[in-house]
C-alpha cells in the first residue's frame, strides 16, 4: 500500500509541569492565528472550560483545538500538568506526531517534565522545547536550556531527539522568538513557524480501509456520545457503515457514522469526510470506549492502545449511613453511586474500580490524592451524597517482595526552613537525592519518598515554611516496603451527643483543642468537631447549655469568646482522617466522623484490639 505525507496537517500536544504556562500559550496561539474576531471577548485560559479548572487554576482534562496557519491545519492538544492526571497525557500522545515541551525559564525541568518527556521520547515523538516566562525578572533561559539538554541525555534520547529546536516565549505577553528571548513588541508566530517546520506531518494511505483509534470521549446533549481520535488509515465519511473493535469495549459490533466533526478554534465544524492524520469527532456510537478502533467492515483490525501507568492510591466510596443521611443529597442510594462510578471509569483511563463483598461500598483507585479529590468534588456538585475513607497506597508484589510506590519529590524552600523540612521528611522515610546551592534565598532539594509518606504532608509543609515553600512530585517506580510511618501524632475531639452546637459547650471544648464547627451547627454523636494536641481522642459535649438560674453576674454571660473554627477543604480532610474515620460528603457540607459513632462501642472495639 502506498503511503504519502499529509503535508498540510500537523498534530501536536503541549506538555509540561504544572503552572509552566501551557494553557496561556494555547491562548496566545489561538488569538494570533485569527480564530477570534477583532472585537470578540475571550476569557483568560480559554481552554480551561471546566468550573473546577477555572476555580483552581489548573488543567484537569486534556482538550483539543485547532488553528490554521500558512495553509496548514494545526491540531493542538492542551494537557494537564499535575502528575495525578498523567493518564490524560498518556492517552492523547497517541494522537500526535510531536510535542511542545514547555519549561519555565526560572524553575527549569520539574518532576512532571521528566515524566511527560520520558513518555514522549519512548513513543518517538518529535520535541520542540519552549522556554516560557522569559519576561520573569529572575529568568535564566540559557541555563534552563542546558538543564533540559541534561534531562534529555539522562532519559536516553538519541542523536536526532537531542537536536531539538528551542523557542523562547512569554505566553502572558503573547511573544516568541528563536535564538534569544523575545522583546515585548514581538508575536507568537515564530512558535507556529517552528511547529510547521519541525513537527512531522502525518503519513498514511488514504486509499486503504478505514482505521481510527479512539483516544478521548466527549458528550453532547443533542448528539450524545462523541468519540475523538486520529485517523491512522483510509478515509471516514458521514453516514458510512463501520465496525468497532478493541480490548476495552463490549466486543466487535457494526455501527454507522451519524455525524462527523473536526475542531476549529474553540468550536467544532461539521464535515462530510476526513482523511489520514486528521483528528475528528465521530457521533452515533452510543457504547464506544477509549482505546477502541473504528474500522472499515472490510478489514477489521484493532490498533494497540498506549499502556497507561497503574494507579497508586485507593479509597473506599460508600453509601452515607450517618444520622444526617439523605437530607442534603439528590443521589443517595448504592445504585446511584455505582452507576456514577462506572460512568467515570469509561472516560478516566487511569482510574480503576473494584466492587467489595458488600453492595454498599466500592474501591476507587487513582494516581494520587488530587486525582481522587477532583472526582469527589465533581460528584458532590452533581448532587451525590456518600462517604469516603482515608486514601491508602496500593502495594505490588515484585519477585515475592512487598513493594510500595515511590515518588520523586522536589521542594523549593526559604533557607531558614531547610532544617525543619529535612527533619519532617526524614521521619516520613524520605531520602535526600540532591540539594542545589541557595538561589535568591531559596534552596532546592530533591528526595525519594514513599507515596504514603506524602499523604497529609502538604498542609504541614505549608505551615512549616510559613506558606513560602513549593513542592511537587511524581511517581518514579516501586521499591520494597520502607517500614511503618507514624503520620498523625494528634487525636480528635468527638461529639458526645446529637443536637445543635452551643456557645457554652464550644467554649469549654475549645480549651481541649482546635474546633471545626460554629455555634448553631447541627451535629451528631460520633462526629469529629475538632483536633486535639494530645495523642488520643477526647469525647466532648458541645451541645451543653448553661444552667438557668436567677443569679446573673454583670457582663459575664456575654464574655464567652470563641476562637474562629478551622475551615478545612476536601483535600485537607483527606489528609487529616485516620483509618478509623470517614469523610461524609454532601452537596452542602463536608463532615468528619468516626466509623463507629457510639462512644461505648468504640471503647469496646479498642479494648478488643488491645487484647
């Protein structure tokens, strides 16, 4: 079969560590390629369309867009930077022929830079290195290029891959240049020129039978489930008969292409046909899954899907059985919970779901705490009510030895806090692998640490560094079990009875620890209402009222001053809870509770374990 180049198409993914400017770079490329009208109002980070993405300022889902430059159709895939969403990066790399590796002009390569670059080099994708944020006052672009070259060599890049082109850019200012950092009066077009010049065009036989790999799934209220993927062979036409096959779906079945679309800027435009190398959206196949292949019925051949790295963290999702169950949620039954979780793993390729011996709970496995917390937050916003357990690492047996996931951790801390950070990480079984000389008052340290040692550490790290420290990590592999890690050194304050929290009861309880609740808040027996500095739990009566008598001392009843309660986010709650505790998640509240609510039963269980 004769293969030919599709010279007017380029498929490129933008990969980088979190907060190195990928989405802002896409903004600049869209604006300056003429996609928007002159007077059109466009939001910042326009590709982060999800509400959670805009709130947190991070990319969670990989998204497609396209621009036309010099008669070349450039398909661009914006990917997440957090290691927890690495599965999103891995699957979209199947759609592209090259990558824009974006690196901060001061930070240089970070843990996720290493992770995504290793994947790209293994798949033989052509890299173009973009040194971004050159407008930073502390930028050191030339040094960072050397650091990137060292990383390429370390990852075993061959001679062709080491000869990568470098583009210097400031995505915020919308400027780029080759050879030296850009000035403010430039534009982003040198970057688009580099894409057209260095990223190879797709190659394939447009006359052969159709073959298209599905790398993403979307949903539209009007046309239903949409399969997004790249055509590897042949031509696809609207209305044509097709066969779907692959390892992930329900088996080989015949179907029809009801609608065919391709990306144009932020929208999709309907097309009658598309050829080799194009990234298209196919509607009309209701049960299609990521990793399946859409083929011609004449030649049914499934394409290999990328190997997605295994999950590292597991958490139990269960039906809410607290005294407040069913009061705040719209979807509260085990059937609702089960259907929603199974629907999630259809599109979230790096997540796994396991049933348990009870129909009331399910084990969800993901890449990290953030990966799972985004699912929890999304579900509670949709109206689901449920309970989740403390996250636990997933162990693997390698050659008969119990092994646990190990992460590469990079921290930037002010010089005066280096000692306390090293001490805290040492108690969590971390081993220092590198330490860079102080620069502008900050020291960079690299550690190898078990994943479970990082659970609950982020908030402690921010407290220890007075909010000035920066930490990031990514999974590096599995190593033998490092031994027990005593992470939580404090107890909790547990409510003794159900009712409404009273000022008098809270005033007496706050002497024993930090409170999580306010006066008037409804509580139930066994609910966690605060943290205790002691290494044991305390039962407190926060519903206690002051006895009514005839005697009144002037002003003493008004003098009960309460310390403002600590408001914890979902991630902080996940870091805080212990094995015998649960997080109750509803659309309106996030509560902490003991697994066993009754204090007498808890005491009996403790004494049995002690025996």
